C-alpha cells in the first residue's frame, strides 16, 4: 500500500488538476460551496480572524469562502508545483473563479467585500509545508478540501491528517472539510495518486473527538462524475471543542 511518503507530490500538475476539476464549476462543487458559505456566514468570529486552508492544491474556493471573515488566510500546501501555482494565482486570480464568488456573494458578508481579487491578494499567504507539520491552535477558522483521504492508502495517515487539521484550530473555531467518498485513487494527467476509501461514518468518527456541532452531509453525484472510482462527496462541518477527546454530552 502506498503511503504519503511514497508519493512524489512535487510531480503533481496543478494546471491539469485545475482544468479538469475547477475550470467549470460542477453541481457538486456548487453545493459544497453554498454549504461552506452558509456555515461561515453565520459563524461568530472575531473581527481579526485568521483562516487556514490545508492542502489547497489548485483550488481557491475554500480560501474565498473565508475571505470576508479574515484579516489573514494561510494556504498550507506541500507540493512544490502547487505552491508556485498558488502564489501566482493568489496575486491576481483567474476569471473562472468569479463564478465561485458569485455563489458566495449570495450571502451578505461576501457582498461587503468590494474587490475580492484584491482582498485575497492582500490577505492570503502561501506556506510550503506538510499537513503533519501544522502548528497547534493557531487559526480561528479552517477548511480542508479533498486532502486527508487523497494523500495515502493508509487509514492511519488519513486519521493523522484530520487530527493535525483540527489541532491547528483554536477552541471554538468553525471548520468545513470535504472528502471524496469511497475513493479508489485518482490520476492527474498520466500520473496516479493514492487515496483511501472512507464514508460518512468514517469521517464522523475521525472528527468526533475534537468537534462539537458536527454534521457530515453526503452529496450524491449530480450529473456526470468527475472521474471513475468514487461514489460521492462528503462535507463535515463543526466547531472545535474546548477540551478535545471529551464526551460532548
């Protein structure tokens, strides 16, 4: 079985991945984006919140979803090609992300951001680092989209990635995390990348020791699937518990 360390993440092609997955928004992503928007639009956040997006890859919409609430957004990414792509894209993002902003701007906090392209360039910073090296309790809200289940075939590494993500957030921090359900792996161009099969119960159990208000929603494929080898998408939303590992009841 392939571990995260067995994979050459510097060979990941962000332009190919973006073109296949995000150049045109799928109905599935529209649903994910709307749910993320609604979660953060109603969250009680400090005026100077710091946001974290883990494993951003070539996807800007999680960062855009945090934009109205943050003075600073950290995009934490491991692959060298993804880091370079993100630094270029954050500085002046491409027009196809405007469709994402249009969905976000259906909620009032987003409409208060007069120039999202400029705001993202000013507030976002890209950090080259592994999910396993995230510092603890640094951020006020967080996102992690299609990362923990899409970096290894080992279930323990999936759990460790979820634990590292939740540990990086402060007590009370709202979070949104998305996953491919029952993923069998994926390809970017001709290069295969590993994944581990998970379902809603798996995701709920992974977050339960750290999260209150935890809900995991399954999103069935809407229209044509992005690829073979998965059965749907999962979205986990919640808030980091003050004392992790305790019984919320």
